[in-house]
C-alpha cells in the first residue's frame, strides 16, 4: 500500500527549501552537498531525497518558488499605483529571501537548459513589468535604446540591497524604496 502524504508535507518542504537556500548561498551551489544541506536543515539526507531527487531539483524548486513569488507580487501592483509602489513591492518581496536572491544571481546557470527556460521567462516578465512602469513615468523612453539599460539599472539598485543592508540600521526597506524611486524618477527626467 502506498504511503500517504504527511499533513505537514508542505511545511517540511518549505523548511527544506529555506534551509537549503541558506546553505547553498553561504557555501556556493557548486561546492555544497546534499549532506551539508541536510545537516544545515536539521534533517536526514534521506528526508531531503524524499522530497528532491537531486541537488539540481532542489535548486530548481528554490528558484521557481522565489521567482514565482516575485512575479506574482509585481503582477499584483496596479499600473496606476506607479513606479514607487512596484519598487516597494519588489523590495518587500526580497525581505527574508536574501539567500534565494543570491542563488538566483549566482546559480541559475548551473541548471540544465530545460530547467532554466521557465525561470528565465519569469525574470523576463519582471523586466517587462518594470519597463512598462518606467514607460508610464517617462514616455520619452519608448522606442529608444535607453529603456532596457534604465530598467536593468533599477533592478541593479534593488538586487544588491541585500549585500549592504542591515535590518534595524539605517533606512528601512520602504524608506529605501522611496529613495530608489526618487533617484530613478529624477534621473529619467534628465534623459
């Protein structure tokens, strides 16, 4: 008789995903092992293999969950709310996801191409949403070769926040979101 799914299946999977993301980000995905991930998560290696058949499958789930959450967050911001609302929403979604974000930047390329395709599609969707928000603020960017660099610069401002920000010190995430939005809006006015 097949074993049923445990009542806490989703919670265990989320805990493994979160712990493994921290471990992979701290040690580098290529150097990390499933044994080390299990130890970091406080579970057996057998339990991790119950949920994931390989280290790459675990990485894929970490990145898919992270990017899906970001895309859902960005989609939920009404266009009329403006660039500031989008920037703030994305930055808030990054909260408590520093490890996942680092893995997105550092490890996505180690996945086989067929696993990268849906993840890259989510990244592109985020870029399209940000580009559309920028165009609403600065219609003169339409049809120029500056829209993509401006869009990617906004993500650069947001993507590296985790590297230097220390919770409880300096600006809060919403305060930084306002600062970043002001910098971008004042900058694109001069283009």
